[in-house]
C-alpha cells in the first residue's frame, strides 16, 4: 500500500495550474516547506510537487520541485 501512495498523480494547483504530486516517506536530509517556511525534518513523510506547465519544459518543472508538509499542500498554501 505504501508504494501506491508514492505513485505520482496530477493535481490542480493555484489558478488551475497542473502539478505532479508525489507522497514520499522522507529522506536523509531536511527540507524547508515553501508553504510555512518551516523545516521538514529528515525522515518525515511529506509531499513533493512540481509544475507540469513550466515555460521551459517538463524537465525544468521537475528540477524546480519543492518539498511540502502534507498538511500545507492539502491546505493549498501555495
């Protein structure tokens, strides 16, 4: 079941923009959530999201992915 939750899905974001969203278990380093500017500690499950509509192509959107607290993403703190 964990693997199913980690499969990427497409979701509408701000202004109807399309994002690829993936639930991750958490890695070996901390990240700063762009929604609340607080640390996501290493090993904490969270969301990774990136735009599907980058002006410079899908690879650029992936390069600009961000790590979000799950609750910040779900509340739409974009």
